[in-house]
C-alpha cells in the first residue's frame, strides 16, 4: 500500500472511530449506583434506558392507595417497562430501614424508601446521594444538602368512620363514648410509624396538651383502652375488612383511597372529616435511594418521576403513539409524582413552584370553626418518640 493510501486509510479510521464514539450510549460505563443526577447518565433519556435494562423496581411499605402511589406505579410500568415488586405494603418506617439492613437476598432488597422525617436520623449511611431534576424546587429545610434524602409530600390528620357507627364522631374528645367500644384504632405503633406518631400529637392537642406536651394524649389513649374503646391493631384495610375497628385516624391524603376501597371491595360507606378539636399537620415524608439498591437506575428514575411537577397523562391515558416517543419526550408527557400527590389530597413538597396542578379530591369534610393548624417540629417528634418508647406499652 502506498504512503498516500495509508494516510487516507488512517484518516478514514479516525473518522469512523469518532463516529462510533459519538453514537455510543451515554450510559456505557456508567455505574448507576454511583450516579448523583440524571446528568451522570447523559440525561433523563439515558437514565430511562438504563432503568429499562434493569426492568424491576423494589418498593417497600408503599400501598397503592397511600397518597395515590398506585397511579405512579402504573406509569412506571406502562411508560417505562418497569415491573413493580411491592413488599410489606403496610409496613412502618422502622421496618423499611430494617429491611435494608437485614435483607440477605439482594434481589428482594428495597431499592427506595418512603419514611417519616423523624426516622432519617436512624438511617445513617444507608442512602445514596442523588439530586433530582427539580432539586431547586424542594425547600432547603426539607432536604439533605448532599441529596441523600428529600421530603416529598405532607398532610394533616383526619378522622374516618364507618357510617354504620352511631352517633357519628365529630371530634377526638367525642371518642370517649362507650358506644364506640372495640371501634377506635390508629395506624400502628407511634414509635415506629410516622402516621401513628402524628396521630398521638393530634390526640394530645385535642386533650389540652400541645406539640411540646403529649402526656394528655397518652392519658387519653390509656383511658380509651381501659374502656375497651381503643383497639391496638394497625388500622389498615385488611383489619377494617375483618371488622377489627370502625373509627380511625389517618392522613387526609389517604382518606380518598380508603373511602374508595371500602366501597368497591366491601360495599361499606366510610366518611372522613377533620376532627373539630385538633388540626395537626405532619412534617414531610422522605424519599431516599438505598445505597446498595439492586436496581440503582430504576431507583433513580422513580425519584425523578415522583419529583416531576408535570400535569400530564396517567397510565390509562397513554396511547401507542405516546409509548413510541423517545424516552425523554415520554417522561415529559406523563403525570409527575408531585401532581399524583395532589390528586390524593396531599401537599407536594414543590407546591410553591408548581404552576399547573390537577384538581384535589373533595371527599373530605372540613368542619366550620376549625382550630389553627399546628406542626410538631422534628425535635419535638424525637422527644415524643423517646417518651413513647417507655409509655406506649403501658397504656
């Protein structure tokens, strides 16, 4: 071969090599478990491709009717081809952290968690650093500076009851009625479940206590238990179906889902209202990625979806043409998790930055003359948990 031909051949080789590099996927060589943003993959489109290759997302303590999570799960599956594996859907925040620490089978280990803010301190070293695209819309007070956890949504405590109950309860104080024997429950152990903890705060406020003093609430639970009114079961749909309780405290954003499930599955009518004597809000629930997630790309895509503010399409509205769109365009088309939360009645963490919201549900009764809302701080919750670890078993 002549020198001239060799030069031309070499030049052509350089061009071909450059072209090959240009079309290589940006995910090539990306360690998803170390990725700190969608940019680590070369953009949201490549993150979606990496998540599709994994094909699965392991969730824990995430019921479909909790804050309308079912809608987000369906979007993950239909839009992005991710199978959802849901373990212990009615588990507590403490159980979520325990699952990360103790699960030996990596394929069953949770990829992500949704826990109460007061349990973040117990999670040292478990979470990966990752900043979602809407990071700047999350208030600084509700996120870790390095991105290993961030608040997602919040709500207030409501009171729900089977309409067969008479008289209909209107306040927490009204529960002190023998007509409600074996009827009242909360969402489990307040030292392990955030919803139960804030319920104790609500009872305390109604009984003349405060977010700084939960003793009146503890005393009231003791009184109701001694009368056989308070039932120490987890107030979930299965226990409701079994007739274990008929009145319960719950997050307002879980009320619409419970009402619908009770009607469709059991033929029972449930009404939900804010108790007249206490309006207590909770600190946000926190989403975080397991540092050793078995499906790290899918975990990161889930966080991106849950913090997206898009008012877009639900899974049932997606067409074949939609599903054929490039991944990034499809992501921009689907309903973001922040609006999924709005559809449940929750307040999304990016609320102040949201310009286009879905309509919230109207199934919750708001009594006239409601008291001013109070919110126990993280420090106050920590103090309460310490107290309850001794006092709750004695009520």
